[in-house]
C-alpha cells in the first residue's frame, strides 16, 4: 500500500425546482445563490465545494460531483458518493434519474458508462475484473436486492479491519449494459411507498457497490478500488407525510438510522471524541471507511427551495457544513510484487544490521560504565590524562557516529511506535466494539423477542380477523343464496307478468282492431243513414210533388216511408247500443292497460333494484375475497418473518451459549488458578509442619520428657484400676452370696410347688400338657441358674487374673447397669455387665434364656402380673 495522504470530504449542495404542490400553494422561493459555492437562506450564507441551482442539468451534476472519483477509483483508491436530504428533495433523481434516458439519467448509470469508457482508453496490458453488488438497508436489516431470499445479511470485517457485507450477491460485469441490467433488477425489488410529499418515496437506504481490480500483465502491478454509490432514504416529518401503519414504522427506522449518521458526522467533525459510534446503525457500520477512513468521499446534500420546508433545508445545510470538516486518510490499494517485497526485505535487513551494531556498541559502553570505568582501552590507559574538554573533543566523532545512526533509525522507530500505538488504539476500539456488539446483540435479542411476541399477537389477531371474515363470507354466501333465490323467483314472476302483459297487449290490439272496425262500420252506417235520410228526403220531396196528383199513391208512399223510417230507427238504435258497448269495452281495456303498465313499471323498478343489490353483493364478495387474499399474503409474510425471527433467535441462543461457555471456561480457569495457589499454600504449610515435626523428633530431651509423662499417666491409670478391681471383687462376692440365697429359695419354692401339684393331680394319671410344660420349664431354669453360678465364678477368676496382667485394666472394666427382668409375677432387680445387658423388648415371657447371663445380687420380691399371648401365668 502506498503512503497515505489526508484529504477532506467534498460536499455538494443541490436545490430542486418547486414542485406542483408547492406552486399550487404559492410557496415562497427562499434560496439565493452567490457564486458557485455559496447559498444564502434567510440572510445566512452556507459555503460548500459547489452549489448547484435548480436549473443544473444531470450531466453538469455528474461532471461536478462524480467524474473525478471515477478516475481515482481506477487509480486504486476507494470512493463513496451518497445523497442526503429530506424526503422528496431529489436524492433518487440525482443518484439514479431515469435510467435509460441519456439526458435525465443520474450519477449511477453515468458512472457505469464512464468506467468502461476509461477502461477502453487505457493500456491494453491492463486486465480488469469488475464486480457489482446491490443491497438495501430496510428496517435496519440488510436485504440483497439481487437475491430477495437474503433478507438479513451481517456486517463483518476483513483482515484490514474494513467492514463488508457478508454473503451479498456479487455479479461480474463486462459492459455498461450488464451493469444497467443489474440496476434494473435491483430497483424492481426495492421498497417504495406513496406519501403526501412523494408518490415514489424510497423506504430504504440503497447501496450500489462497484469493486474494480486491475493488474498490469507486464509489471505485475495490482491495484484495487471500491466505489460505494449510496441513495439514502429521506428524513421525514410524520405530520407532513401522513405516514400510517407500516409506512410509519419505516419512517421511524429511517429517521433513527439518519440520526445515527448525524451522530457519526458530529463526532468526526468535533475531532475530540475518542469513540465514534459507527455501530449504532448498520448503515454507518458499512460506511465506516467512507467517513474518516481510507476513502475519497463526496456527499451530495439535496434540499427543497420552498419556505414550507425551511426548517428541514437548514438542518440539511448544517449537516453538510459539519461533514465538510471531516478528514479522510487515503492511500492506493496496491499489492506488492515479489521483487518489491524483496527490496523491502533487503532494506529492513540493512536497518537491522545497523541497529545490531549500535546495540553492541551501547552494550560494551554500558558494561564498561557498570564496572566503574576500570577496564579501559590500552591506548587510553597509556596516554596521559587530558582535560574534560579534550576528551570530549576526541569522543565527539564517535558520538557523532552514534547520533547519525540514531537519527537514521529514528523514522523507522517512530513508524514502529506509531504502528504499535495505532495497534493499541485498534485493540481498544475492538474491545469497545465487542462490548457494543454484545450490548447491541442483547438489544437485538430483546427487540427480536418483542417483535416475535408482537408478531405472534398480530398473527393471533389476523387469525381472529380471518375467522371473522370467513364467518362474514359464509353469512354473505347464505344471503347471496337467499337473494339469488329471490331474484330467480322475481325473474319467474316477471316472466309470467311479461307473458301476461304480452297476452293483454295482443288482446288489446285485437280489441283495438275490433274497435277500429266497429268505428269504421259505425261511420259507414252513419254515412249510409245520412244517405238514406237524404234519399228519403229527396224521395219525400218528390213524393210531395207527386202528392197533389194522387192521394192514393200518397198513402201508399207514406206507408212505405213509415216502414223504412221504422227500419232506420231500429238500425240506428242498434248501432248506438253497439257503439256504447264498444266504448265501454275500450274504456275497460284502457284502464286494464294502465294497470298492467303500472305493474310492469313496478316490476321493472323491483328488477332494477334486485340487479343493483346483486351487483353490490358481487362487488362486496369480490372485495372480501381480495381482502382475504391480502390477509393470506400477510399471514404468509408473518409466518416467514416469524420463521426468520426464530432462526435469528436460535442463532442468538447459540451465540449466547458459546459466550456462556467461554465465560464458564474463563471462570473455571480462574478457579483452577485459585485452587493451584491454595494447594501451593497448603503444600508450603504442610512442608513447614513436617519440618517442625522433624525438629521435634530430632529433639531427644523433649521425647524423654514426653515418655516420662506417659509413664506417670499410665501408673495413675493402674492404681485407679486396682481400686476399681477391689470394688468389683466385693460386688462379685455379694452377688455370689445373693445367688446362693436365690438358689436356695428357688429350690424350696420349686419343691413346694411340685409337692402341691403332685397332691392335686393324684386322681389324674398323666396330668395336663400345660403342667408338664411348666415342670420342664422350671427344670430348665434351674439348670440355667446352676450354669450362671458356675460362669460367674469363672468370670470372677478371669477378671482377677486379667487385672494383674494388664496395666490398662480400667478399659476392660464392665460398667454395671440395673436392669429389670420381668417374669409373670415377680420383678428381679439385677446388676448386669454392660456387655451382657439385654433390653426387655427382646425378651419373651415364655423364654427366660436371658436370665443365666444376669448376675443377680439383690432380690426384691414385688408381685407383678404379666400375661403371655396364650393368657398363661408364670412365676419366677
């Protein structure tokens, strides 16, 4: 990589013309332009690298903002161009424009053409590899626009600590047309929405990345450059845009990410903060190298000239002024060849040799000074002593040599120190970044949990809505069936009415024809009557003329005329009656015609209303089906988002598990270290104790004194044992005497009882089985008492011998206990050795086998009754 150089961020300001809504409102045009780099808003000047007024063409914008960066990227530098501004300020028009219009196309399509134009004009020995990527940041998630299945990509760092988007689709391109195809494909997948301020408002930040690698075949020189073309979504006020629902959520995330970008710009502009919050947003994380890193950056701030957006315009201009103070450190991304690596190695080797020589000289001088300046060179030892100034003058050339060496190596040492300090700073930043990453991961986890719960709630609500919609659809279907049946019935009745109407109309037509014929006939009869009357009158006149001639003829003629008059009157009366009947019939037909026409109009109106109702129901059913389809799509989207969230949740769980395991491993290591320290301390303490014991063992006087103390203690124990033995002998003698007395009393009672039983049972030959058992029981007890007597004597002899032969006799002395031995009618109070004592719970009244183990020394005859399980009484 070549030597780094510092350069500032270029800021271009572009104003758009007033749009149609602003002109309709009559908004005031507020910016005033002074020169090519200054704009004045309400009397305050703002200075930028270039100010582009509204009448600036797209080509002029490209020449001013992007043409130089294309040359820098082809020269091995990194470049970034991004547009910033409020919504509907012309950012997308500046960056993209109309993609396939040569006059209105924006910066991105012009850069695609310009890059290949430069490549075609460059040396033929250069090989180029061009890759493009296109992704967007939507709701703070990186979404690949060339592969819509990749909806949540992660940001990682390469070996040079430069952030990049992992897993993003990269397409190799070899012509401007292929680049335009990629842009068209990505733009079709980008999120846009309609707001009150913009009909095509971008709802995400889009980043178009061009990665160019070139290699000179002859010199093997390799250069690489990246060009980020960023179209940011606009900041917006909800009160102006009227965003609701999902559009409102998008607006919140857009404003949050733009706020994070503003915080980064402010931290870099101040220059005093040690920490720059790149990790607050994925967008700032991706643009980390563009803001304060190794990149040539141009920011195009887009503003509205309307007084309606004055506050947002001033905020945008202030953002641009802060960004103009940022300094980047740029260098050529160059890969060294083998020859260059060899030269660099040789140079470093020479430096190392010189440093070794200087170290040797300094070590020898240090040794000489440490030895008190006693060992000097022979030449210096034989020479007469000189003054300090003379010696200083002679040692000056050697010092100058050292100074030259030091000054020759100071730059490399400074570089190393700077590298180490930078490395330390990087490590600190990495630690801070890791802490921030952990905090952000926890926040993301909590946010994902909240999103998951919210989505589950929304899913449940959507399910309920779908159920309600289905129920409404079922009701509508039932209503539709009813209405369709009613419509069919109405249609059938209308058809019947139309048929009746047709019949009535045909009959009416027949009646009208008859009426017309009758009218014609009546007119014909009237004419005929008139003719007859005229003929009659003429005949009468003729008759009147002739009357004078002949009375007889007159009488005959009068009779004929009377007959004809009567006939005429009959015909006229008949015709009048027929005319009246026809008139009445025509009136009836006209009234029936009016009624049928009214019924027909009513039926037509009802038919029209039914058809309108049918069309309304059909439209409602169509809208409900569309709504149901939309709900199904939302449900599928929610399920997909839930699956993705569950995957992210599992991934976060896995990360948390790994972190917990790492933390547990660290704690275990610390515990092991603590245990090692404790064990070391214990071992040292045990070694000290062993040494102390060894010293005690080695001390004979202490050992002798301890032995004497033991002997005295043993003598005291022996005397005490002798006294205890005397008391025991007296007790044994008393016990023996008591045993003899008990035996004598037992034998007497036994003989008395046997004699009494013999007298009572003389009549019975063999006696009962119970008496025989009692007799055998008493005989056995007598034998056992005899054995006990003998055993007590043996025990006495053994105890006496044992006491004289052992010094620790007191440890074998039996502790005597008083035990109640229960029989059927008597209680025997006995003193028993502890080793021979038997609890009464183990004894049965039928089994007195424990008695021989008792040394009975005192007998108190107390009546006591005890019944066995068989209800038999025994006495001792």
